[in-house]
């Protein structure tokens, strides 16, 4: 691990030795095949005090904050893209057994010829979990950064109802400021937060331009399903002995 002082020191010395740090980081980004973005996730609490948090991923800098817990119960964001994904993912596996994006099966060993015919896709019985993967620009910071928010099966219905209202209004999702509010839910075995969806006005022209640029930058991440898409409780089936 490195300290923040180590980072400051090496960045200063790179500049003193004619290294263009910005250019090197751009080159690094172009060589990385696996594109990823910070994740907007939900901390589900047994006491019902659920909260949003940002998972920025691991780094080599000691003390850098991977998880940033948000104080807001309602999150405002611009939704600039969406995908329907699903995956049959066993616990502790790093890769899904089978997965699909927009109903196109992309796994190397498909469980079935189609998602509709697959026994693992039957709600309440199968282990293949559907999700809606949203690409968003949260509106809680001065500098907007694209993030990913994966809606769980119980939150998909509120999202679809939101889409129907937009369709009746003649508006695409990117046109409005979308609100995501955590609703406490419970059954005999588990307590979780369902995401309710609404709007809070229209998006400014300046932010529409930012959203368009963000949409054009996420091509690689849209072609795959990764562990971070299915990292919440109940997302993966337990392995049998």
C-alpha cells in the first residue's frame, strides 16, 4: 500500500523528470480492456435504516475511501442509459455460469437456448436474477461523474411504472431529473430497501450535453456483466455440497 504522501511525492517527481502524467493516465485507460465506473449501491439494514453509498473500488492508496455513505434518503440523478441484464451466478464464483444482456445470451455455457425457456429464470424458483442496470449522473456533487446503479428485482416494477409515465408524457428518461427514494420492506426472513422512482423537474441544456458525452463513453462496460452488478444479498445462488 502507498500513503497519500507517497503519491504526492511521485507525482511531483514525475513532472520534474519530463513525464506527462495526464497523458500517461490517458494511455493507461486506453490499454485497459475492462472499463468500470463507480457504483451506486444500497446498504440494507436490519433496523430499516437503509442508505445509499458509492463504491469507488479498491486502490493502492492507504486511507483512500472506497465506500462513501450518503446522508440523503432521496437521490436525484440524470439517467442517460439503461440495460436489462440477468445472470445465473453461484456464490463465491468470479464469473457467472450464464448471463444475458437485453435477452441476448452471452455466457459460454448457456443453461438454456433462451431466457424465456430457462427454468432458472422462473421468478421465485430459478437462481437467475434479472436486474435493470442504469447509467446515471448523480446530482449531489459540483462535478458530475457517471455511475452505475443496478436495480434489484423488487425495484424493477417501480422503474417500469416510471417509464410508462414518461412514455405517456412523450419524454425520454434523460429529459427529467429522476428521484430514487428508499422504501423499507420486510418479510419473515429479511429486511431490505426497495427503490421508488419519481421526477423533480427537467434537465438543463448544459447537463444534457454532459449526459450525451457520458453516454458516448460507456461502450465497453455495456458489453459484459461483472461481479459488481450482482453483489447484493440474494443475488447469487448458494453452492450445494
